[in-house]
């Protein structure tokens, strides 16, 4: 699939607006990271950077008493049809 894509100024850099159909066919979505490589005259190869698996153990290891919310700041009053 080939389509014309414009290059626009984005701060001190430039960006390309990629049509949603191309993103979908490439298996990409907004926010994904990509790697680029220049190949030949004017050819740019764009590859998705593999998503990293969430390391739950590492996340739990970063929990300290300082990072936990203060229980006094939690309002546990019913807001709907909860039965207490």
C-alpha cells in the first residue's frame, strides 16, 4: 500500500502524519515507539519497537511507605448504591 504523507514542522523537528489505515495494517497505534532506518536514496524503513512486558515484581519492589497514599486522605463514603 502506498500513500502520500506530508512532512510538517513539529517544534525544532519534523513529523509525519500517518493515515489510520496504514497504522492499522502495520499493527501500530498512537503512542507506540518505532525505530527508523535510512535505506538507499530517500527510503525510510519504520519498524515497531517491541512492547516490553510489565514486570509486576519490579513494580511491587518500588512500593515503599513513602509511595503509599495516606489512608486519611481516602474518602470511603458511599457515592452510589453501595450496600455497606
